[in-house]
C-alpha cells in the first residue's frame, strides 16, 4: 500500500495556509505515513492502542497544541490544529481521538478553569505525553442530556470532596493518569481532577467493539472517592458551561479529523479504480465509478472549505458553538458516506485489512455518535435558526 498519496486539494486550500500551518500539516503527515500507517491495522485487529506513539506525539507538539508555550505547548493557530487532526485521523480515528481528548477535553479545561498550580503541574507533563488524561461526562443513562448526570460530589466537613457514580464510553480511561470528572454538587455541576490510583476509583476497559478498535474505551467508577479541594476541584467554572465548552473544542477538531478519514478512503478508491482492470480497462474508465469519485471529491472539498472558514472564525474569536455543530454534523456525515462509497468501489477487497476503508468506515460510526450525535447537532442548528429548542 502507498501511504504518500497527494493531499486532496481540489480548490487550492493549501494556498490559503500560512507557512506554519503548512509545516504542521507536513510534519503530521510524515508522522502518520511513517509511524501510524504501517502498524495501525495490526493494532486494530488486536484491539490495542499503540501507546509507544504517545511520547512521539508529545515530542512533535501534537498534544494541546493551541495552548500557550509557557506550559510546554506549541501555541498554534486553530487552523493548524485542525490540519493536525485531519492528518492524524487519516491514520485512524483512534489516533486522533487520543490527541483530541488529551488536548481539548483534559488540557483545555485545566488551562481554562484550573488553578495556576494545577496548570503548572499537569499541562507540561501532558504536552510531553508523559501523563495521559481522560474526560468523564457521559454516563450509562445520560449522554445527550448531561444535566441528568447521577455522579455526585459532596463536600466533607474537612474540606475534602467525596465522589460517587460512574461514567461510560471514556476514551483513554484505562491508561489515564488523571480524569477530568464532572459531577453534580450543591453548587451545581463542578469539575474535579481525579488521579489514577485514588482509593475507590477504577477504570475498567470496555472490550468487544467493532468500531474504534485501536482506541482505548473505558468505564470510570467512583465509590466513595475522596479528593482534596486544592488539588482536585477546578475552581474557575460552575455549571454545564464548563463541560459543554470543552465539547465545543473537541467537536471542532472532529470536524477536521473526519475529513482525514474520508480523504484516505477517497484516495484509496481513486488509486484502486485506476489500477483495477475489468473488461480490458481500468474501472476508473466507467461512468458509474467516475460519478462516485466526482461526488466523493466534491463533498470532501466542501467539507474542507467549511472547516477552514470555521477555523479562521475561531482564530478571530467570532465563531459560535452552533457553527461548530454544523461542521461536525456535516463533515462526519459526508465522511461516513465517502467511506461507504469507497468500500463499494473496492468490492470484496474493501473489507480486507490490507486496505484502510472498512476500518475507517467502522470508526466513523462511532464518530457519528460521540461528542454530540448527528441528530443533536441538527437540533442545535435548528434552534439557532428558529429560536426554538426542539429537544426540551
């Protein structure tokens, strides 16, 4: 298999990028080609995550890359971050998920809502990849409705907090050194940093997935977990705006990342169609196959332009969460369609691990659901344009 196919850039997006953004993309692309592509099918088949890549991703500045340099981060633009997510998910959704959770769902809330001591302790370690984090919001009974969460934290007389409850579908949970956990309190929803090894805290791994097989997914269980307020409580936020703002950061990265998976599927289908001979000519010469390729590259290009404009708005500070919802909703949906179409073009070969298409196709089923389902993002946009919340 060839890993160095050209970037799919039908409308000249590359020409709109800064030199720094081009360098980030090139660095990430080389990393994926050299370190991820040769091994990722084997890891997915074995249902394992390539943990040896974590430190390498840290060394290259892939973890928390938009955060300030003073905490060991790269302080990149949001467009550069999006391009990074695009390339990582071109390798596998599990690789992008790791980086997305580490940066947007763990490092970001520590930076935005944590004390200076918490920032100085955790952010440099996490940027380097020497510490791993996870994000605990979704519960067994509450996904799209986080306000109904049952996990609860109670302040003790000595100033410590006691946590009880459970979280589910947690990326990185079983290997995380720290979990950002959101819990109901008498003061509203609060965020806590719960370290690995704390008494009463367990993170059993969930196995048997047909999607995101090269990603670690876990439960988080809290049984009378006692944490110190100064070390654990995130002092800078109360209420659901805390976790929801983190999800907005992560959804932005997904809007770019899903296109990377789509790009890999499209390029695989294009290369296959040009080399696969049927009826004495390549299948790329047949009208139906050209129709599929034309529609795939058109949707991919539209998704790139949507993500790019959103990134520029985010860098200007003028974006809205509903705009992020549109990009996440649209781009994951078209990526899923591109993966399915690519599979039809490869025929029976499309289900083999020799090609990335079936792996991407299965992964995108999870991406379609997590960080806000497709339907919920549709309703968020609907509320934005009508002023009426249909989900309440």
